[in-house]
C-alpha cells in the first residue's frame, strides 16, 4: 500500500504509544517458561509479537484472550514440546535470537526456526556461538542463517564476553543460563536494553551485576508476578516525537511511556540537538544495579530549531532503533551530524545505513554512509519526494514523519510494513494533525 503524506501545519494533541515490542516478546517467552499462569495486560498486538504468541503455543503454552488481557499458561522451564512444524518467527529478530536460549536447554528435543526474507538475511552465529559453548547443537543455513535447527541438551554455565553490545544476544545467553549447570557470566562492551534482567529479577532469579558483568544463576522455576502490564514503547513513540520536534508550532504529549534509561538515548540526543522535550527519564544507576520494574513518564514535546550533533558508539545501543530518526532530524539542523560506531544498523530488518541514505537522499537530503554510520549535512529543511519502505517497518514510519515535516510531502511505498510494530500508526498520526 502506498500513501501520500502532505506537509503538516502542526502536530498537536495526546498520544499513547503502543505497547513495548521488546518487553512483549520477553513477557510472552517468560510466561511460557513459567509454571504458574500470568495475566499480561497491554500486550502488543502487532505482527512481530503475534509471531511470538504463535511460537509459544507451538511449544505447548496456552494463550487465552480475555477481556482483561492475555492469560498465558506456561509449560515450565524444561518442558517445551517439540513442535511438528518449524517455528515461523515472521519478521521478528528478537524472537529469532531469544527463543533459542530456551530451546537450547530442552534436552533431547529439536526445534527448527525460520522466518521471512529479511529474517533469512539476519545472522544467528552471534547466538549459536555461546549456545554451542554451553552444550547445545545448532545447525544453520550457510553456517549462520535461518532456517536453522536447535537441538537441546544439558547445558553448562559459561563466561561469555559479548563481541557486540546486543540485548538480543545477552538475553539469549541469560535465558539459557536459567537451565544450565552452574552460573553464567555475561560481559557487555556497552550497556544495552535491560528488560530481560528486570524480568528475571521479578521472577525471583538470582542475578549479580558488577559493572559490565552480569551473572545469572540457574533456577528450577520462574515465579513471575500473577499480572504484568507492558508499558508503551519509546521506540514507537519516537516517530510522533520527531514529528512534533520538526513541524513548527507543534505541541505533543506522549502519555505513560517507558523511560527506562537503556531506551532513552533518542530523547537525550534530541535534547542535545536543541529539542524541547520535558520528561522524567530514569537516571542511569552509578553501580549498574538491576532494577525490577519498568519506569514510565509523560513526555511533553514542543517544536524548535535544531543543531547538529555527533552520536558516539556508546550511545548507539541506547538509541539503536531510533538512529534513522536522528538522521532525519539532522536534515533540519544546519551543519554536519555524524553517527559513529553503528555498524549493527546494517544487520537490522534491512541494512538501515543503506536504507536511510537511499530514503533521505531521495527526499533531497545531503547524507552519506560510512562503514559504521552516517554523515548528514543538514540545510534546515527537506524537500520531499518518495520513500520505499522495502519491507522495513521503521523506514516506512520514517517516510511518514519526513512527509509531515517536508516542504512538498512524501509518498511512502509499502507503508503497511509499519504493522510489524505499530499497526495503527497512520491513524494515530493523522489524529495529531
Ligand atoms: C532488541 C534489541 C536490539 C533492537 C531490536 C530489539 C531486543 O537489537 O535493535 O529492535 O528486544 O532485545 P540488538 O540487541 O541485536 O542490537
């Protein structure tokens, strides 16, 4: 589906962003691993997280849709059923990387995972390596792609240094650690989103955090709260926030959004660029101690002039999904913005370095790719034109925001890709005009 987005006069109103995608995936998987039922409220009903519900059902969990939420009845840590059909992760990279952590410990059972064309381009060697070190058997297409098979076994704890700051890999290893013999220590090069650690702490799992080292101790049982409410997704809210920052005269209130410090990089970078965003971000704890709950706050946004900035490598994991929006905002600042140390962007739903360069150049921006990032030379405005989402939900929504802030509007090709994380995006943005 193609849509023409005309320039907006202003963005005005209140928005409750959809439920957090990362937390929804994790809560569904954890509830499947638990013995007692969990009522999940505000679960994200989008393509990615529906793939996760289908996957846990294939593994034996029961998912009941009730008026008050999703009741998930799990099978316990060690009792995942071997499905008769391959597990289809759809477009969901988080499901692709997290679920094998659980499956790796299902002694004697085999599981095949596959997904769409984008998933088949995304490497799984990053999880296969630590899981093999723990004792699992993994056979992948061309050594590192889906479709691939995980054969579970009795796992042993390991000391693992993550080669990249990836919350998906950290979470995969942490999940496998629950069923392993002895503790597992994971060292992160830079902090990444910590939803897994928070949920593990809530589930009564023994965790130790010393600086960049996280130790997870095995357990017999996850004791999750009876009810878990998923907060709104800051990565989804970021699209409307960027629109309100860029369209003169705008004022937006995003209500009750996650302000977890491991997800707040976008807001901090935008504030540094001069955006007026008032909110109560969670502070980064000095000792990296593991919090249990997910903090939420309102986010009050007003349009204003922007200046260029440099995004450094250690900020990248804290804003990784929002970096295309930073590049868009940089087009509206005067001067050079650099995004550095972001090679991971090449391995997302699309090669997002190439996708952002193509999209923004087609709209008249001066933008170039580096090996591990982007350089944008901003001229204070953006002409407009056509953006092809090419199956990437965040590029589809980037095109829409660009259209609202552009001089001539933007036609977005394949805008339906937004349904992977934000099915009502077009309607909710239209209501803010
Ligand atoms: C995610 C982690 C990030 C992010 C992805 C979701 C998660 O990936 O880009 O959209 O839920 O753990 P990496 O951890 O691989 O960087």
